[in-house]
């Protein structure tokens, strides 16, 4: 096989087949005779969760992950928020001609490893090849004279309901609000990479199956979950409490933030509350279950920094109680934020 | 809303929400209170078909369809080939900043209309915005001084098995091979558009639910189905009969081809057998059911040009019996074919 992706590899003919066999089918092998068919048959359930996400992150490789890990985590976490157990993923690749096959191999391997970590199978896929980028492309990594070919990945996923579906409508006045990890970590990682900063901030991209499934199996009463991605905690809270008579009251002093991310945000004047994660979940539970839930989450690999950050209170809009005793109404992200964070 | 897509509309914040509400949620409304959630809950079945396809067609609008119709048809037809009834689609948009919102609206409407025609709901989606194209982009529509912003669409789909799953392994020596429509029509449409030809060739992009469901409900014995897309009939047949002791014997004289497509192919020296469709299915049935199946297909809206084109015979590789009595071994497409046909 050539070392650069070619338009012929998107033709649907011999070269496409070879690409699928030599990279995707190899990494995503699931023991079936027909590996990665156009449409896969999977074991379902009467009720299913179904989600999709496209990934256009720039750069493709960053501290703590790459576009492949991100693509698998994002879709798995979306399924988990509904209370479903992820069972199968699809992957659709759009690749610019000229893309390094070696990089594609690393990305496919990363997807396979992440899916394995989450006990989910990648069962079907699709590959399209488009023309290479032209000179003068505007993104950071592409600003050189010789622009880099890029890749976009869509992952869609199906989940089965082994437990009751979780819905944001279940959230009740008085619920405790738990966050499973430190805020803004993925955002700070991507922004650092774009700015060429070398630091010790690494993306939190992670599949949160262990956290969610431990909570479900424990019998702790769960009301709802929502992952914190683009737009950050403030945007997510504003969406959740858009049409409710009550809203979140969170406390600045309780928000978990890595010190290096806090410094990074301070230097650049970024608001941690608008910075996204890729492995961080908001969990809403009755107050009576809050401590038990927190203990379970903190015992999980990706939940060690979990914290109870506030509760659902008698306020009309989500508010932040600041360290100095003030109250700030939270607003959703306006404007670009950080394009191509995921 | 601005008339051009902006990077802010991919931020995950306020502008993303407005875009989703003003275009996607409106066109894909399915009666649920939470329209187009990150993950949708759908009614499933114990066994499911699951598929994904990304669409990068160039140009976006062409005789007989557009990227939206194509995206819905492609995924629905992939589900149908497994014998499943399509129940839900997801859509993931990757849009270059600067893309006309009016065009996006037309595309979303086309997706909604096509999904409605096929009685399938679009239940979940995702939107990403990337940088605009730079000068000097190499595709036909982008060759002007001011390159056009583009859009890529992924559709994934779930199907439920109301009937027995169909598998290519069910194909048996002696089976009749039916094609549901004229060969090469979509390919000729796209190539005409790229070359600036004004002719009466229109894409066959269509959801084939009526054909497949009529066959299933009739009780006709079905062995397998496969849609003919990138790579054309020859490539599809080579893939199906790659590891079998028998293969397809098809007859040139029986292949349905529109006269204008035949002329177009002849002028350009294209091989109809390597030209793709977007609404054309190969159907394998026992000889005893062939005429009954053909009659049912021909009674359907998109099956009027259906024909029995050959059978599964005692040959090692798929072969074409030519009009002049010769035999030609079919080869899969090698090389680029027509990039971005779908």
C-alpha cells in the first residue's frame, strides 16, 4: 500500500477494499466472518439509545489522546448519559488525499484500544476520500507552506437499556450536582497544542462506562446525567435548566480544576466555565444519595477528582456562588469559543 | 441568523443551538418534546441492523437530487439489504464556515422529505463547523477564484428485523439475479454535472423501501440483496463472489441501461459495469421465484426498469456474456473511478 491516502482509496473499488482490510478490519476485528460490513447485525433491546458525533479536532494528536480516542469516547459518553449500556459503534472516515497511512493506522489503533477499554465493538464503517488541502489553509497546523492533509471521523452508537433510561426531566428541586472530573482540561490541552505551548496538561478524553455502570449497579438513585463538552459547564447548565422553574446553584470553591489548567486559563483570560471536557459527566442525584454516589465515582479510574459542586435550587437561572460571596448568573457560551476542540 | 455559516455556529454554545433549532429541529421534527437530542431513545428489537455512510458528493445539487437525499437514501438502502426495516437515522454535519444557510435549509428539507417518503425518522444529530476553503481548491465547483464552502454529511441508521435477516451467504448456485433499476445513472449524472453537460440524465437516488418491503410481504423467497453504489455492478459482484465456488453469470443484452446513459458512457469511454447507482439493488432469489419477484419489483415506483440479468452459475469468477456471444471476466474497479460520486 502507498504511504499516502489516495483518491483511489475512496473509489469503492479494489483500493478501498484493501484499505479497509489492511487497517480498519484489522484493528476493529470482532470475531465475525464478515468483518466491518456495510451494515452490521447486532443484538439489540426493545428500547435503544442512538447517537452520532463528528470529530474535526485540530490538531489530530495531542497530550492524552488523539482524534480516534476522542471519537470513541464522545459517542460512548453520549450513550451513557441516557442510562444506556453502549453496545456497538460505527465509524465513518472522511480523509483528505495525501494523509499519512501511518497516522491513520495510529488513529485506528487508538479507536480500537478505547473501544476495548469500554467493552464496545466497532461493527460497521465507511470511508470517503476527498481532495488534498490547498496552500494557504488557515488552521494552525496547516499554516505552513505545505498544508497537512486532514481526517474527520464520525462515530455513531447504539446502547441497550439494562437499567431505567435517565432523562433530564427527572431532575428535581434539591438534587445534588456532582461533576466526575476537573473542568476545562480538554479545552486547555487543545488550546495549548494550537499555541505551541509545551506543558503538563493532558486531555481528559475517556470513556466513562465504569463510573456510570458502577452507579447503576450500586442501586444509588440516579436522576440524570449529562456530559460536559463544547461550551463547558455553564452552557450545559443553561441548556438543562432552560425551561424549568428551578436551576443549578453551584459553588466556585467546590469546582475541581487542575492547578495547571487554572493557571493556563488565568493567563489567557479564559473562563473555566466555558471550557469543554471530553471525559467529564454531570450527575444529578437526590441529596440523600449524594455522598454514596460521590464515593462510588471517586473509586473509579476516571472519577478520582469528582466533587459535589452544588444543588438544584430555587433560582430561575443557573448561578455561581463565587469564592468572595457574590452570585453570578451563568450564561451559555456566545461566539466561537475554541473552534475544532472535538 | 447570518446568511453564511460561521465558526461560532460550531462552538456548542448559543449559536449552535440556534442553528439546530432554526434548521435541523424544524425539518426533522418528530413530535417529541426534546427534538434532536444528543442521543435519542428509539424502539428497537432483539436483533438490529446498524450502518453508517458519509457523503462528500460534488456538486452538492444535481439533476434528480442533492447531498441530503443521497445521504438518507444511501443509509436506508444499506439497512434494507440486510432485510431490516429502517426505523431511525442520525445525521452528522461537517460544514465549512461561509456555507450558505439557504443551501443548508434546502438540504435539510430534502433529507426530511426523503426520510418521510421512506417512513423513517431522523432522531439525533451533530453539527461541526470547520474553516472555509482557501483559494486554489481543486474540485470542479471550487475552481473559481472564490472557492465555495462545502458540506459533508454522515448518516447512520438502525433497522429492526420484522423478517428474516438476509445474508450474502444465503446465495445458492442457480439463483436468479435481478437488478431493480438502470445501471450507471447516478454516476452519469454526477459526471455530467462536473463536466458542465446539460442533458436529461437524472440521478436514481431513491429509498428502496417499497421494493424490499413488497417482496418481504409477498412471501417470495429472498436469498440476499446488495445495493449497487461506488464501483458499480462489476465491483459489487466481485465482492459478493470473492470466496465462493460459484459466481454470477450476467448477460449484457439483459442489463437495463437508459439510452442517454449508454450514449454518455460510450462517448466518454466509460464502462457501465463500473458506474455506480444510488437507488439500485441486486436481488438474489431462487429461479422458481424469479418471475414473481420481478413482477412485484416492476410494480414499485423505483422498480419499473427492473430486469432479470442472469444467474449464479458454475463459474469461478463473475462473468459477462456479451451481446456478440463472448465471455468477459468481470473485474472490480481499479483506480479512482469518479471521486466524490456520493
